[in-house]
C-alpha cells in the first residue's frame, strides 16, 4: 500500500520483516534477531535467525515462536505476545465473536512523548499519560486446537475496527481463569500516515508481575520513518556481516 512500485504481482508473500539489534545490557550487546513472516504461516511458516556474539555465527532460531519465552525481555512474555500477537495462527481454533464498543487505548502521543519517569507508575503505566476512547472493536476468541499445545490455551482479542490493530488481549489458563492481560499503546504517526501500535504491556495477574516492551520514551525521535530497506538487508548473510562481537 505504501510502496509506489507495489503490486500484487510483485508481492513475494511476506508481510513482515524484522531485524533487531541488542545494544544493552553489555553482556547481550551485539546480539541480533531476524524474522521473515509469510502470509501463509502454516504452509511456509516463519523463518527466524539469531546472531550470537559468543559464537560469532548466525543460527536458525525455531524457538522464536508461539509460547517460547521472549529472551529479549528475560522471559517475561511469550514470543507470540509481542506486538500483541506475532506469529502463526496454527495452534488455535479461531472464532469471530462479533463487534462491540469498548474503551481502548488510542492516540497516545502524549504517552509516547512523555519522559520515562512520567510515563510509569509502580504497578502500571501512568494513567495521567494514557488516553482511552470508546471504539468499535472486533472480538476474536482463540481456543487451543486439538493435538496442539500452548501455555495459554485460550485468548480473547479486541481488534480495532479502524486500524485493524490488536488493542487488548485476555489470556486464560487451563482452568479458564484470567491469567494474562495485555494492552497496546497506539499513537498517531502522520509521517506514515497511520495509527501505529508498537508499545505494549503484559500483566501476569497470577504472578503479580508486568512488563512493557517497544518503548520510545526519552528518545530524540520516538518514531522515525526511514527509507525502504532492500530485501538483502533482511537476510542471514546481512546479519552475519553486521556482527561486531
């Protein structure tokens, strides 16, 4: 949609390319992750690689998926909780429940531009910096598919009707009790233009812990639109070539 030379004929079937570089803490600095996600997640599946500084080599990373603990956040969330949901749909049976109006986080530019000490409270993000509004959302339920396994056997997603972003998620344990809950922090990015949903929070209600990921606070440019990267940038060879440790 955003590429002037884009067309259905030229589309290679991959909708998401991610290349991430770790800079802190020092013992993890230099580690990199590369993900290539196809639209056909079941037939083709995710391709994932990781550059490990201790080994100075790029390796396949099949565990960067589903309910694998996210080592980027020290295991505080699962990999398919990143961006509210990331990865293949194959471990659940999906049901469109319907549409309803709920209060969801929206247009949170005030939060994104707040200093870190202003954006966080002790047990949640600072409600004085968050903005919520009444929105129409699609409610989608995901139940564990027969023969499959997942640490969170049931999820309920609330998908914004306008931006198609997942804004709220509830996760239930095997006893049907609410276990995990997530909310996004979407903001308006006129340079794209789009309502961008990057920052997200995961609450583990049973353990009494919470985490926030993809945080832009205190950065000079909270969100920057850059020139389109060539396909070669998102390859294992490029990942290896950029390794400095």
